[in-house]
């Protein structure tokens, strides 16, 4: 997994609430057996007309946001389907951080497995960051995972909370499976015991 | 001992390791796998030279891509990418030696219908699948939730998940449901009340008289949509109905093991004085047959109501409602029962079980659907289909003008040939009314099977109580 330490980049505003994973990557793109290449179809039905032409009104089609690496979004981002294709598509497009007042659980989890940092702030702070994002390409936000802070283009700084284990994995780009396999003895023991207690499983 | 919830009890029975910060390795008893969210996980194992730790606890079935019409075992009848995905599951299942129900097997169907039907899902288990509707299995008092593909790979390799414990939420439905009101109306009404994020970070336990009165099929419908309320898992404490449903199923315990299992299952309930982080109580009297009008599963109203106005809402929801009414082609104030439909879809992991087909067939018996409508009924598994044929339900559907299909996810998510065309409006028994969910530009109204059958007869959203 790609590590996440600091990021300075353009943030795009997406104030819509309840952006679901069907919007992030529609079902026709789930038929891939690879993880890569989904960025071209990120937000496909909002981003392109049926003809295949870009919808110029969609935020990521605006020149100033084409290279954005951060999204500031409405609450409950990533609700719905568990598809990990959603963070794969975001990552492939170049998004490394998403800021919202709340995330759906499965999506939130999936982000950490792919080197994307989802950040939760109060509605007021998200509104503040949304305003900063609306300034476009000149407004670059800085995210520092080590110090757990976001700094706006005006130098305003907000601190965020993050699970210690997740932070450690992101900072070091660690693979979960490798970490768990270090604890394999505990799994062996549990399995032996559970075979006695619940032999029908 | 401090009082515990059902969730606490199942959780405690599955912690293989707990770190100082509370991060746990949760042991997984059953891992269900389908073709869409698994190929990258199997590929990851291959690249790392890893094997599957417990192939005997891993069950695979193709459901999302498979066509629901005859001749589907021929890859020519699928799009190329669908055929590749189904073939990949076939190869992975055989190569890694996991339990597998290919499309040619009568037991094939939607993964969340096959699991309980075959007796894989048992009370007190942990069940995961790379699919958010894994919540369905909570109806048996098993802790069941959706996971992403990286976690699928993690479970394949280690038979555990890295987890932190969620909070406990109780949803109690008191009293008895009125005629024409079903499990689907309960689950949609709860989401209307809590919102799609109301359960985020929680495991919901559904309880109360109206829940206890439900059949296992109805309980699965309720738990299935826990995820639509933001909760990763929904639970219902197992009881005699649960045990009766399980007994004799192919993978249910037998003999002395059955007795031992039963003794433990009977301890699986929330203690009287258990502590809840959140409690919602609703009266069954206040639940009517409902439909969705927008593009979020929280956009729910009784069928007797009218399309709301964006100004009825606050905050970010105002813009979302403006957008969804435009997408849905609806104006505020329109009576919901005046909304004309083009298509009826009965099926999905929410409502593709035998009881759902019976409920719809009861309304359709001896009647015809409105001419010009497209109506399909898709049993949730080959065995549900066989039983419905045996009971004469298939004939009722055919006579009424429905197409009688083969098992699969079908029009719930439009990854297969069953899709809505742009602007087409559908009465659907599935679980999501998101933009584009049933096909680009398609307009979905979620409801119960009985309500969908009523809509098929009149050609518009209809109060099923007028027909019973």
C-alpha cells in the first residue's frame, strides 16, 4: 500500500449529501478483475453526458479542479454498496484525502486499505474547508498525518482525530495481511479452542 | 457479570486477539464470496503466494452478473466482461477448493439467499461477504456484515478481520402489523425515521412483538436493509422459529452436535438490563404500506401521502431533494398513488424468497397486469424457484403477465442484462433507489412484494390494502 505522510494539493468542493458508491463508480465498471484503471470512470454518470462528452458543470471537469487530490464533501459520503472499486477509482483519479462530516462505515474502512485518508470534522469546520475549496486552484490545502492537522490556503489550522493503528499503517504503508500473519499463533489457539466449544461451526 | 447485548455475546465469542488500543482480530465462521468483489482478492493471494486458511468455511456463488433467462450457462449470452468475471470465480473456486454453486446447479442463487437456505448461516456465527447486504444473515442472530475486497483477501488468508467494536443500537417495533403491512414496510419506515446515516457506527438489534411475529423470511428482509440505515449489521435474537428453519438443512448440525448447538443458541439474547448506546421505538400501528419517492432509501412515505417539497427539509438535504425530484421526474404535491410506472421487478436478496413470491402471487391470483407494462419476477435461488413452481405460484405470475425468470440479482443492480432504460419508472422490491442503480436514468420506487404486485395490476403506485 502507498504510504500517506503529508499532502499539499487542490481540494474540490462536492457539497451534495449522501454521495453513494453507485455514484462514485457505477455498476458497469465493477466487471473488471483488476484494481487499476477505474479513475477514468470516477463519478461517471455525473461527470459525462450519455453521449460520452464531459458535463462542463461537474466540479472535476472544471479546469481548476482537474488535478485535485482532496475532496471536501457533504455528509454520509460513500454510503451504499461495499464495492472497494470506489476507493480504487478515487485513488486512480488521484484523490488521496476526503473530508466530510461523516462517512459510511464500509467505505471509510476501505479507504484505509488503499492509502486514502478519510477525515471527519464537525459541520462548521467542513463548511469552512468547503469555502476554502471553492477558491479553486490557488487554494492549496495541506494535510499532515503525523501532526494530525489540515491547514487551509489562509493558514488556518484544524486538528483531526484518527485511530492510532490506522495512522500507523498509513504512515508506513503497511499491508494488513502481513501484520495479521504475525499473530497467527493467536488464531491457531482460538481455532483449536473454538473447535472444542463449537464443533458444529 | 455485567449485562450484555446479543452483539456483545457474539463479539466476545470471536475475539482471537485484542491489542491494547482495542483493535481486535475477529474470527470469521463463514465467508461468502461472489464474482464481483472477489477476483482481485484471489489475485492478491496468488501474487503473495498465500493460500486460503479455511476453504471449508468459504462458500462461493455467482449472482450479480448472471443473466436470468434460459441459456445463461453459455458465456455467449453474457457480455464479455461479465463472462470473464464469472469464469474467474469458477476458476478460483475450483483451484482453491472452496464450496461452490455454479449457475448450472439448482442451488445457485443470490448469495444471501443461498447461505441460509443451505444451512451455512447459523446463530451466533460471524458471517462476512464482499457485499453490503450481508446484513441479511443477522436474522439468525449471527453477526453478519459487508466487507471490501482487501478485507475479502484478509479473511481468505487469515480467517479473521481487523475490527473495532461498534456501538449497540436497539430498534424496537411494538404491537402487531395491520393487514397489508409487511417486513419491508418496517425496514423502510425505520430508515425513514433514522436516516441513511442513523445507524452508522452501530450494530442494530431489532426486537419487539412485530419483529418476533415475522417469519424468518420477513426477518431477513428487515436485517437486509440495516445497511441502508447506515448500520453494518442488523441482528434478531434467535428463537424457536429460527431453530425450526435451520433444522434439517444440508449444512445444519445434526444429532448430538445439534443439541449442543441448540443449547448455546438459546443463550443468544440481549440481557434484560443491557445498556444501549441508542434506542429507537416505533409502534407497528404507525407503520403503513410505504414507497420511496426519491433517490435515497430514507426518502420513504406512506402510499397515501404526496411527493414532498425540498422546502420540507433542512441543510444539505434541500439540495439533495431538488436533485432527486428532478432525477425522478416528480413534482411536489403529486399524490404518490398517481405515479404511473413502466416496469415491475419482484426479486433481490431483500425480497426474493418464497414468502415474498407467495405475498405477490396472492395479490395477482386470477388478475392481469396493466397492458404495456414490463413485469419480471426473479426467484432468489433455484430452490426457491422450484418450490414456487411446485406451489403453483409460477403459473399465477405467468397468467398475470409476468416473466418467470431464473435466479440471480437481476434488476436490483443492473450488472446483467436486466436493466431499466433512461426515464423508465420501476416498482421494485429491491433495496436501493440510488441514481442509476437499476440502469442509467432509471427511476426506482422501493416497496414490498405485495405493493409491487398491486402496482402491476393498476399500472401506478397503489395502496395494496385496497386489494385485500
